C-alpha cells in the first residue's frame, strides 16, 4: 500500500471515529434531557399536590379528599403511583401501589420505572404541618379525632373541624358566663383574645394534650411526596435515538468504505493507465521489430532460392556421387529453412479475414488431398464425422488452419494411426469443428503452452504451427482449446457461424448437422 493511500484511509477512519464520538455525546445529551423531563414532571406534580393541600387553609385534611386529589393527578400520562409520607417515610395517603419497605433515595431508577422523593410545602398561614385525618367508618367509636370529641378547655373556641352537633364555643361561653363570677369571665375572655392574637391558634385541637398532638403529627403529618413514573416513554425515546445514531454511524461507515474503495480504484486505474501507456509504447516497438524481422525474412528467401537453384544445377551435371549427395543435402536444408521463414512471415503478418459462405467438407477434403502422401506413407486412416455443412469463414485462412491441425496430427500419430474431423452444431446459428487423433496426446500442463510461439514437443518442430492456428481463430473471433481424446489429442474450434440453407453457396450442399 502506498503512503498516500494509507494517509487517506487513516483520515477516513479518523473522521468516522469523530462522528461516532459526536453521536455518543449527543445520545448522552438526549438521555439527560429525557431524565430532566421526568424530573420536571415529578416536580410539577409535587407542586400541584402542595397547592391542592394548601388550598383548604386548615391544618387538618380528610384522607378521602386527599386520595381523590391523588387519584385525579395520577391519571396524567406516565404516572404509575403517588404517595404522601410522614416524617418516618411511612405512607399516609396514596394512589396506586407504593412500596416503602426501605426509604429510597431522592431519585431511584428501576427497570420498569423511576421513583422521586421531593419535599413539598404542605403548610399554610396557620401551621407548618398538615395532618391527614383517617376515614370515618360507620359504627366506629374511637380512633379518629372526629369521634373522640375532645371537650375544649374553658375560654377556647371550638375549631372549624368540630362536629356540627357539638355546641359551639360561643354557646358554651354564654351558658358558663351565667354561672361563673365576673372575674372568671374576664379572665377567660382575655385568654381567648390572647389566643386569637397568637401566631397559631389551631396548633393543638381542643381537649388534646401536647403529647397526643406530637404523636398525631408524626404519624399523620405530611412531610414528603413520593411519585413513581413509568420509563416506557423514556426508554422508547432513548432507544429510538440510540438506533438512529447507530444507523447514522453505520451509513457513515458505508460511505467511508465506499470513498476508500473509490480512492483505491482511482489509484489502481491510474496505475493501470500508466502501465497501458507503457505497454502501448512497447507494443509499437515490438510491431516495428516484427515488421523489420518480417522484411529481413522476406529478403533472406531470395538468396536461399538462388542457393537451392545452384544446388539443383549441380545435381543435374555429371559429377561424383559425393558431390551429388552434398548438393541434395544443400537443397533439402534450404527447403527446411525456407519453410520456417514462410511460417515466420505468416505469423508476423496479422491475418485479415474476409468471411464468406463456404462448404466445410470441400475445404477439409482439399487439405486431406494435400497431405495424402504423408498419410499414405504412415498408413493413416482418415474418417470424416459429419462434416457436411456451410459456415462463414475466410477460405484461405480456414485452409491454413486445417492444414496446420491435420499436419500436427499426422506428425503425432504412429503408423496405422487414426485422424477424425467432425462438425457439430452448438447453439442457435453456431457450430464447432474438432480435429482428433489417437497419438500420445498433450499433457494437461502443456495444453495452453502449445499455442505459444516457438513452443514445440517435437525435436524438429518449429513451434509456429499451432500459434498460427490460434492467431487465425482469434482473427475470426473463434475460440480454440486443446482437450484430452483418450488416447490422443483433440483440438476444438468453437463460435463458428453457420450459414442458413437459403444463404449457402450455390455449389455447397445443404447443411445438415447433428447436435452434440
């Protein structure tokens, strides 16, 4: 990996990490905002409870009234339960199921809800403690302040919570003032006036001792408010925000990965473009060398023809047997070199096919007649296998291809060998022909190398015959491959265009092919 690519990848990774960190910070901000919303709801509910309790403007409030207030407020969305506590964190009045086995902290988060304990001002202008009176049940004779009916001391007024059937303080004062002396009436009225001017005339109910009032204040006095809110909305909002930010980070990762891949591909394309330019320059240089070599080979054939002519002239004149034999050797060697030069010139000259409809059988039989002498010397049997049909190809190039393939097969098989040529339809409008022999075959690791120039498995081979075959096949946009014939070799040429019967050459027989 080059240094610039590593730098770009590091910058993309750093940008993605910064984005993830930013999303994490923003998610924590959302969590804090949702928690603050729950705290605000708890605080607002506690303020509403305090206002409702203080609206009575009296130190005692019935439990029925207080629980009605709690039930109405608990109908708000998200409230699971509410409770009013005394000084010992014991439930005095509640709405919903509240468990106070252990005094919770000011804020307790559980799996299904969150509990808040908030201090609430339950006092008014007369008292700093509001006392909840238990409910009265028919037939109850004791246990509540209303049923006990404490007689008020002399000179004191009966508070507003006294029962309606009890005599008022004014009636009792008037009845008692008749029986009491004047001094006592004066003392009682002064005490009553002093009590009315005092800061808390209703701190202790009439007829109740201080110890009884203290106990009532501890057990029934309101000192705290506990509320349990549902976490459903909180969890839903937090989870939705979390997954949104996870998706955003995932999309950012995909985008970063895409940018990294695009950068890598751009760099790879630039390197390939540079290599292509260098290869193009080298190709031009090789083409120039190829033309120069072809021209040199062409110019070399002329002196060889002269040498061959002189050798033949020597053999025609009377001479010794040794001179005659040497002249024949010269002519044969010239023929061999000329043949190689011709193959090189054919390979170096790019073929330019001119396809035309032609009969495949006629081309094959022409090539077989050209090789008839070689096949007869080795007693080779030739078997055409369905070669009737018209195809589209350049006749001269197809003849050269078949000649090289059949010559390769003749040289590969032994005496009494077998060579087959067949044509088969492979698809809609396409066909393939095969040249098979029962010779030693081609090893699997050499089946691609046999088409390379100057690669040969024979001692006297030039290595250009099959290379020219492949060159002609590529010029026609055909495909050629070497396969195993068990025993022997099989060369298959595919992608040949079939000619319909109506478009066939007038001299060509109808194309009747067997599907493979």
